[in-house]
C-alpha cells in the first residue's frame, strides 16, 4: 500500500496569498508521478506537504490507508532527495546514509547491510569513507539517493534532483532514476521538476500545475494524465503551451460553424481550417484559438486546403531538424521541419496543418472536446 | 599624468615609508617593555632608557614567577575556560532558536538581546557586586563566570545567529526526515556544522575575558582568587618603583596570547574582528 | 521496513513530538535568557533603584532619598566634566583613528608580500589587556624615566618633554594617544576588508575607460568604504563612551579630574567614597547617555544608508 491520496488540499502563506488550491489527486501504488509546472506553482510545496515538512494546510493527505497530516516526517515512511542534495557536510558518505537508520535505532549489522547494498546498487562503494565535499555533483546525487534507498521507504520524493547537474550528467542521472524506479517497483515516487523533458521521460503520470491567476481561477491542478495524454490532448491553453518545445503555435480565429468532420474556423489571415472537435456549444463568430505544434506543420509544395502560407523570416539549422520562423498572417509561426527543410529566409512557403493535429480552445482557453481519438 | 605619479612615487616610496613608520610606532612600546625587563632596577634608573640591557638576565622573571604569579595564571585559565565553554554552548543554543525556529517574539527578543551589546557593563557593576556578596560568591573566581558569560552572550548570539542562518534549511529538513527532533538536529547537525562560527566566538571571548579587568577587580580581592590582569595591578602595588619587575609581569601576562597568536594569527585576527565585520 | 513501521506503530509519538517542537524554542533560549535576566537586565533595573538611595553599601542603613541624587548629578560639574571628556575621547578617536586607519589599509593593500607580516605585527596591541597597556604606558610617559621624553631629548626636542600624565593640559590627550595606538590597527583591518570587497571588475572596467589608479581610489574605492566607515564610527564612539580600564590604570581620572570619564567617576564614587547610591546614579546616567547617543548614531547612520 504505497498509494498517496490528496483530498481537498489548500494552502496559503498568510491570509490572502494562496499557493495551493483545491488539489484532489491519487497517486497509485508504485506509480512514478511528476509534479510539473512553472516556478511559483507550488509544486515543491505540494511535495513538501507529502513529506511532512509543510504542515499548515487544509485537506487531507493519505499514504496508503493512513492519514499522515499529523505524522512526523520521519514516521511517514517517505524518503526525500533534495535539489542541493542536503548531505551532512560533517559526515562521511557511509554516515550520511546510516544516519537515519541510527536515529531509528536499527541494529548495527542491519545498517551496514543496507548501506552496503545501496552503495552497490548506486556503484558508490569506493566512496563510502569520503566526505561529501570530496565528491563530484553526480556522486553527491547518488549518495543522496542512497540515503533515501536505505530507509526502504514506501514513497520516494525527489525535489528537482537534477537541476544542479550539468546537461550531460542530467541525462545520465535521469536514466538512473528510471532504473531506480524499476528496481523498487513497489514504492511510489513523486518527482518535482520544471523541466518538461524530465517529466515526459520519467513519468507514469504528470500533474501539471497552474501558477498565479490560473491557479486562483481554476485551482492548482491544470491537468493530470499520462505524458502523451497531456501532449496530445491538452485540456487548456496553459497545458498546450507548457508542454512541447518550441511551444505550440497559437492563432486567433473565429468559429464559422460545426460540420460533419469538425469545427470550421476562419483565421485572421484568411485561411479556413477544420478541427475535429465538437464546437456545437459555440455561437457562430465566437472568438477561438487554434493551436498547432511546430513539429506538426509539414512543408508542402503548394497552398491547398488545411494549409498555411507564410514568408520565411529565418531558419535555424540543427542538423537533424530545423526551426523555420514564419512571418505574415496575423501572428508569427514556428515550424519544426526535418533536415534543413530546403528553405531560406525570404522564401514563401506553405505548411500543412493536419486536422488531427490541430487543437481548438474556446474564449476561456478551454479545449473543445475532441471527436477523434488519437 | 596622475597614474604615473602614483606609479612613480606612491607605491615605491610612500608605501614602505608609511609602513615602516607605523611599524616603529607599534613596536616601540613593546621594545621598551621587553628591553627593560632584562635590566636591574638600578640599571633602569641610571642608564639611558633606550640603552640595551647590560646582560640578558632573567632575574626579574624569576622573581615574578617565584611569587603567586602561577596562581593568577591558574585562576585565569580556569575562569576563562569555564566561561568560554558555557558561552559557546549557551549562545549556540540561543542562536539556533533565533536562526531556525519560528515562535512569537523571535525578532523582538533577538533585537533586545543584540541591543545588549551597547549596554555599558559599568551600570551592572554595583548590583552585581551586591548580588555576588549576597550569594556568598564574593572573592571567589567563580563569581566571575556569571557576569563573564552573560556580558558575552549578546555578541556571541549575534555572530552565531548570522552563521546559522547561512546553513541550508534542507539540512535541517533532511535531518527531520531522518528522524531527528529539535535537539538531535541541534546537537548532531547544527552544532558540528557551526565549527567556524563557534571557534570565532570562542577566540573572541577568550581574548576579551583573558584581559578582563573591572569585574575581576571588583568581585575578587585575594591573591589566591584573582586573575592575570589583576596580577599586574597587584604587583604594581607590591613592587611600586621596580619598573623592570612590573614590566616583567606585564610581559608574562601578555605572553600566552602572543604565543597563541604566533600559531594562529589569521584565526585570531578574524576572531577579534568578529561582530564588527558583520554588523 | 521493520524500523520505520514499528516506530510509527508506537502510537501518539507524532503528537508528543509536535508539542515538544512547540516547547523547543523556550528550552533552547532558557539558559541565555536566564543569565541575561540575572546579570544584565536585573542589574540594570537595580541600578536605577539604587540611584534613589543614600547608602554606603554596607549594612542596613540605606536611606531612600528620592530624586536627590539625580538633582545633585544635574549640577555636579565633575560628572559633566567627565561626560564631556567621554565625548572628547569619542570625537578624537574618530578624527584621529579613521584617517590613519584608512591610510594604513591602503598602504597594506599596496605593500605586496610585506603586507601579511606588517598586518600581524600591527595587530599585536589589540591582544594586550588594557591593564597591561595602562601600566606599560604609565612608564612610557614617565616624566623622569620614560622613553618618550628620552626620545624627544635625543632628537633635539627636549624642550617639548612633559609630565604627560601629571599635567592637566596633557593627561587626556596622552590617554587618547594610547587608545588610538591600540585601536588604529583594528579599524585598519576593517578598512582592509572593505577594500578587499571592492569588485576587481569595476576597477578593470574603469581602467579600460581610462581612469588612473588615483581616480579609481578617490572616486570609487573611497566611496565604496562608506559602509565600513559608518560601522567604524559607531563602534568607536560607543567604545569611547564606555571606556574605563586604561584610564583608570594610567591616571585614575586625574590629575584633578583632567582625564575623568563617566565610568571612572562612577567607580570612584562607589568604591573609593562608598557612595553606592550616588555612584549608581552616575552609572544610570551613563547608561542613559550611551543609549541616547547610540540610538541617535544608529538612526542617523541608517538614514544615511537609505539616502545614499
């Protein structure tokens, strides 16, 4: 029983500065759940509430069957890996890992067995006698994870564990954390990050959080789901814009009418497009936003239906793919095309916006229900 | 051009000249002191002040050490040792509360204690004298411990609070997750991690108290209970006009700190500057 | 999982720990607060109580005299002379020490290899107790056997030789000179730290802009020391107002009160004249004066800070 249930959780700093609003969430046994969101969305606060480090909140948090709201952090059977590792600088690697077990009066031989085992898993056995300051960033990160492992927790909590590492090491440690998840299938994991790549790579479930006005209006949770669900079926403009790089292109449009194949919209730049969603709730002429991801804009030889024709302002080449910056129309667009795309600045180019890849958001920024399933 | 003037004159000429002038100003009194201690009383009157002693004779030191000097030394070591230990422990605990705990009055109480740094200790002198007399501690070296610890607390708490505020809060949280209550967090994590701050506080107070005069002067009266700064005072009365002997006492009382300084100048300079560099 | 689950199974442990956490600040603060209450706060209050008494400190013959002591203090020229001397000490401490300290800091900043050893030697006076220095300088200034007069004689300035501590015109100045001698290195180190915190990139940028080292010093480094200077002034003034040991040892406040300070005057009243009540009045007045000047100084330096 390692599930985590948050019911009606609210928190504010002071009387009128809410940070967490109306969170209802279930993280299943053994699930890898990522809290993702912009800075200030309260993702770390939410994690720390599960850890027991933040106590002033309303609502209820359960770990397994047990309500833990009044339980000390050490007694929640959780272990946490901090962004800055938080290794005790005055203790050796071994003592860092053994400290919690000693506090819990675990027998000495059991401590040694667990520390050795964790060190073996993380390949830090030769480092056990070192002090933290003699370790590299990656090694410190492993020790921090080791300190979590030896506690044999029900829940692992990771607070932006990779953001202090350089890019190459980050990718490497990311895969190690995925391995860790496979090695401890029974334990649930909550992982906080602002990096969508980490979230997409690691998560069984992503919880994307609102910040600021969105949080006040819609509650903290923007969308919960599998990574690809969020990618393909964003529930609102915020989710659509947050996931994906470069971000989704948003074009202002007016609703023309509902047709057999979907909602028909007219762009400010004149084109008519059909999006396979149910727009029957909309009045004709209503303002909507069309969204299409840069990677879904495919270059085509000539303008046709469901295409956008624009002037190329600049091209950035990355070898495997290129970003094409487009001017004209009412708003600039970005297209991500394979190879060099055969385009250069000044060209006029047409791009297909396949209906199945288009998203439509109403005047409140809420996605209209899709009629196809992706 | 101004910069060439700087380059030609200021650096190569003014810097060494000024540096050496102040060196002379600083060392002259010390030179006089040490030189005189090797003179006989007769010599100090008859020969020129700046004349070298006739012989490197330790007679004055021997005379001083034959007296109760070691009793003063023992009292100083004991009083300063006990006081500094208590100061470090008590101020670290208070600093931990101020730096790390949220409670009503935290800021107000901290401000009040820090303001204690300004209070002239002389206002406490008479009441403490009366209190010590009433407690039956008058003329005991232990009478000094209370006033020494209390008057050192404001600056020590200030320094250590600043220090402990720098310790990342994640360490505290990691310790809580590892099952530490407030006391284990303090003794197992914060106290050991505050080493540099604690040593600054210890050094600063050790020097201040080693040299402390007025409480020792007022609260003790016998040779057997007094500390080193009083040794100078008492010997001065006893030897009256034997300048070399008195300066030998001055030299001997200053020696322990100068020896310590020879081993750790950087730490001692840093310790002495503590509080001022932050405030 | 054994250890963790048994611990939580131990029941209301969590609740007990929470209430312990509530109590913890009190426990951590208790020793400090207790000591400060007994040895700082209580004496402070008691001093004001004693200031209302006429008492020699012995026995039960203390007599309540109301504000008589305070009235006496108001017209006590000796006390106001002492307070004035404290102010002179404060002013001259600042005026003499700060410029020399800045110059020495700059000298050491430019002294290269020699600066470390010079700094170590300069700092030596700060390790000496005021009693040791007081005794040492009493002999240093001695009219007959003192090296200072001998030195003046030697360089042909024998006419300027004085009874430095025995002459009402020179006593206070002679003591101030010792205070400066001891504390200039302290402020020097303070200013050195200030200079060291001057960002190297800024002087590099200024050099690229064509500024000379002299310009950089006057226009950039010196203004950069403003904060340090403020700290130094506050420390030095508050220190001067509380001065006791050195003067007590060197002159005892004499001759004829020429170097009397508030603290030495208080001491004399209590422990020489056994006027505990009046001595406490002097101590309390000294406390009020120090607190007043300190808070004005701190407020002023803060306002200064926000304006700049």
